C-alpha cells in the first residue's frame, strides 16, 4: 500500500521579517493539500530583540554563539513571538495549527554541540525525532509548527538550526509517510551565479552537487542547506525542493529539485 503524502516546509528568515511576504506565504501554506508540517527560525528578529535588550549577538561562520542570555532571548522570540504569530495567522486561515518546540511531547531531542575550535554554547545537534508522538497530532488533523528549539531530555533547551530540524523531521516522518521536503527562502532556487536570481539550477543530483561544490559555486549560506537536503534524500525522504515561497502554490516557474 502506497504511503500517504506529507509535506515538511521550512520558511526562511527574510520572509518572516517581511509581514506582507509572510502573510502571502501562510495563505499559500494553508491552501497546501494534504498533511503538512511547518518549520521556522527567526534569527534576525532575535538579533533585533537582543540588541534592544543590550545583548550583543555573536556570529561565527554564519552560526550564532548561544550563551545563557542569548538562549533566553531565542526562547522568547522563536518559541513565543514568532511562533505564536504564525500560529495565530494560520488559525485565521482555517488551518488548525499548534506551535511546538522540540521539548513539547519530547518531539526532537538533541545533544550539545561538542566544543572543537569554537564553543557555540547552548546549541544542539539533533539526535532523534519522536515521529510517533508527532504523528498523533498530525492524525488528529493538527498542523505542527516547529520553531528552532530542541532539548536534551534532561531539562536543557538548545538553539538548533531550523534547516536541520526540517531535514530531521522529514527523515523521521518518512517512516510513516511519503515525505516531500520544501525549503522556502528569498531566492528562486539554488543559483549558479549568486548575484543572478535567474541562474537557477532546475535539477541537481548528488554527483552534480559534489562537482559544483568542489568548484566553489555555492555560497557559504547555501552549503549547509544543501548538506541537509542530501542527508534527507539519502535517509528516505522522497523529494526535496528549494525555491521562493510561491513554490508551494505551484505558481512559480523557477525552483530546484534535488535527487540522488
């Protein structure tokens, strides 16, 4: 018997920061047919709120150093301000959404990122996804909306990369569903030329990815996203797409499809 389709959609920070773009995306997401899960971050909002509170944000290679004060801000912003606004907007669109961190129903457990050259602080690397518990919500016709926070099962919260959370959720739920993973951000897809929004790579298999990575085609922010994509495909996710938010409405002509 064929598995039922489920969509795991991750929305990027630039869209979250643009109220009009976010409203349009959420309307399209609400109209997306079938079972679905939404994942979001909120790093730019967290940086802004931290600055207002006099807390300096430290970034290394695009990754946030998360000390105890920063973790408090992230928890408030990701799990509160951003998550609940998204949930409220989805409710207004007749999508019965429920906002979650990885600690809720023990859905996503992580371990603290080990200290190597850099100590990232309270940053977690996902170790397991509780797909059974998450599926109880999905089967009850709720739409989970995950923010970028996980936990260690011993009371400690962690800041966790939202792209990674989306990938790991897709992998976990692929045990039960035919999962399509969609990364929505402010570009039309994976670009051959970073300054040319029309230079979209329409299809990319793992061999092409390795060649282009070796050539240095991908900018630093795209590489971790692509690593998450291929990790998901190799672990059983059926299809992965990268593009601007209109990708989920099938109204855009440009996006990237990834496969092995």
